C-alpha cells in the first residue's frame, strides 16, 4: 500500500500548480480531444484512494453542430485503488451519433470491495 501512496502523491505533485488536468495526449489538430486527471481522496471506510480518469471525446463536425448530442462519441477509462484493498476499473464507450435515433453505450466494470 505504500507504493500506492507514493504513486498517488507523485501523480499529484507532477501536475502543474493550479491545474487539475494533466497535459493533453492528442495533437491540437485532432478531431478528438482528451480529458485526463489524477484522483486522490480519503474516506473513513476506504482510507486513502488514488486513481485516474481518461476520456477521449470525438467532437461534432461543423455540419452536425445543431444535432442533439453534444459530442459524436467518447471512450472513458476510470480507475482507482484504495489502501483498504478496494479496487475499481470502468471502461465506457458512448456513441450517440452512430445510428440516427439511437444512443449506444457500452460499459465494462470490474470492482473489488474490501
């Protein structure tokens, strides 16, 4: 568990002061944009918990700007581990513009509660 604590503190300290988001992974000209940030928190039941969140979002094209969904698609990876032994990993894909009138969501989750 000490390795988890050291890794969590390192992730938080490596980010620039005043910013919660990590540096972007996608190039500036890409139609995809990324959102990523570290997580570090404490709760009485789980103890110290560290993890991260990464989402890659496909922006709407100019001709679809009036469409109802706010994005064309997204893939998100969310995970965390706590000092009590609990772990959680979530992979989610959302594709609201894949088929007209349908919003597809695929979620894979794994969790271990201690």
